[in-house]
């Protein structure tokens, strides 16, 4: 008796077929359900592995991805790196598709310096005529590299007096590990918008500030108190709006991290539902 039960449970666990005299209808149904369940798990695991292999790459981004500046304004962009594995060296060129911005300098970031090892950094060669920076390079001199994300370099730029949009691109990029092997990498470019509205808005704000100061000087103590309270409330509201905007900007990254999990969950549910329907049809 115990031998028959053992064979039945082995059939359930390993999906082996035994003669019908050893399995009743309930055992057969249980075997089918468990077989379908484990098949679904294997399928989901395979999909998960494929998605992980497809996404296994170091990302190099220019941040902020969208920047709006006034004509003639100086500003900075960061080259931000998120390693998928340990990296020890990085090299790229920086290109612009227009003459609306000029690169002034390239400064080292903290990506490699945070490791505590000696770092070699080369800010590249700025070609103002071709709007290109050639061979920006950095490497860890010794050590295992780093898998922590951080800023590789900061680019200082100046906008022209003309208005328009300009794309800043990363090209000819190479990311390597401590053995010198090249790693997979994904790049994300940036768009710079030069607009007169920024300068006009700044002038309007300055005029508003001057007007408010003149009014405050003429108010009595009670009015000053109310004005100060109103200013505090406005500051709190502006801070809340700033926080909301930051959450909106970071939302795509969060959605990207959970998209694969959602797809896998839906695939598993659909597969198991299909298995149940097929079992019912077999009856």
C-alpha cells in the first residue's frame, strides 16, 4: 500500500504517467493541475531571464534630459552613469547638432573618485567650430572598479543669444571593466531649449519683487505680519509643487522598474487560466 502511494506522489511531483489502475480520476486531475502549474512557473522564469538578459546594460545619461535656459545664460549638464556590473573605465565624444550652445569646460565627477582608488581623468578636446568634445576619458588605476551609480563628469556650457532647440548627444562611447573587456551600454541624450520667455519671466519676477518691497515699507505692523504669512504660504506651496514635479520626473524610472514584473504576472495568470480551460475541455 505504501509503495502505491509513493508511486502516486512521485507521479504528481515529476509528472510521470502510471497505469490507470494505479491512479483514480482525482489523482489524474491533480497531476494535470500541478504539471500545468510548474510548467507556468518554468515559462515565467524563462521570460524573466530573457528580460533580464535584454536589460543587462550600463546606462549613460545626460541630465537633465530637458533643459530650458535664457539667451546668453551659462548652465551645466551632468553625464550620469548607472552600471549594470562593475566598470573601471569610460570614454565618449560629445556632439551638438547646432551652434546654439558652446561647451566651456568638462570637469570630473564623483563616479570613480568615490572608490578611493587613484583615477585618471581626461576632459577631452573641445572643438568649438564643430561643436564637439573629443575623447572624454576616465579610468580607475587599480582596484576592481565600481558598480555604484554616479556623475562621471559635469559639462559647462553657454547658450547663444539666439533662440531655438539644440540636442546634445553622446557618441563613440566605450565602457570597460578592469580586465579591459568592453561592456554593453545604453545612452540617453539631452535637449536644450533657449527661450526669451525665461529672461522675460525673470524680469517680471524682479519687478514684482521690487513692487512688493515698496508696499511692505508702507504697511503697518499688522499688514506686515499678514504679508509675511502669505509669503510663507506661497513658499510652502512652491515647495510642494517642486516636490510634485520631481516625483513626476522620477515616475518613468519607477514604472520602468515595475513594468517587467507586471508583464510576467499577467503572462503567468493568462497561462494558468488557459491551462484550467484546457483541463475542463478534456473532461
